[in-house]
C-alpha cells in the first residue's frame, strides 16, 4: 500500500527556536570540476521520522496524487539550453549547518533523525525532473529510498521523491504493516533559509547555500 501526503509540519516551531548561523559558504575539495558557467550549491538535508503522527490521521485514499509546488514564473527550460546536474563534492560533518537542529530533534522525544548529509552540486534545468538517488548523496537509512533534485529556472527549486517503509508506522495514522509512505514535493527555495518538507510519518529539513555567488541569482 502506497500513501502520498503532505501536511503542515508542527515541528517547525521547535526548529525555529534554534539560532543557527547561516552566513558564509565554506569551500571544500572538489571531486570533479563543474563547468565555469554553472553555479555550484551546497545542499544539506536532515531526514527524520516521527515517533508520533505529525498531525492527525488522514483519508489516505484521497492522498494518492503527487504534490508539487512551483512559482508561476518558472517556465521549463529546453533541454538543449541547460545541462544536467552533476555532483561536485561531499561536505564533511564538521561543516554541517543543521547540526544543532539535529540535536534539537533528538532531544525533543517526538522525532528521530534517521539521516543527515550534505553535498555540493550544480542544478538541472527546471522541469527536467532529473535528480540523484539518495545513496549517491550519502543518505542511508533503513526503509528509505528515492531521489533528490535541484532544479533552476528563473528561481531555484529543491524536490524530494522519497519512499519510507518503517518497521512500524507512527501511532495514530491507521497504517498497517508494510505501508510505504511517500513524500513527493518540489518547492522554490531561497539561500540560507531552512525549508520544511512534511509528511505525517516522516519529513525533511533542508538548506541550500551558494558556493559561488552570482549577481541576479
């Protein structure tokens, strides 16, 4: 059984109480050189599971459609005019910007971080739906699979297509054994801002920062 849903996260207030310094963009050794014309971005994500339902149980039968969010000004870019994203470097844990958020989630008693990773990459063309499998991004957690895409049109968008099959679903969701929860969302993001991608069973906190700042981002 596959469930698709996105609800407003009640954990946001928890995270907003933590002051995280987000200024500056450290440099890291590159694994492969990116084209000079392609800006490079740091992407950092925390994937966490809920120990209780994030929100109330839903009518799952009505939540089986993909959820996407896009700006009206973002027209797809022709494949010939924009390249495909490439991985540039991994970011060491000592340079994580969301480390304190992870600690706060662990201490809350209501959420359990299951993966925390960061990397550098260029962006694919908006509308290309080209992402990286999470195992290539250093994300590994039992029952978690899927991909993450960074796309750029007029604006920058971060998208998640994740499946999570926990050994047991959070109480209160009326979800039986073997349930696969799906988080599918693509959202416009701004530099240095924390972004929350929510689902009743699990969620993601993400931040994108520039490695090379270009005028008119």
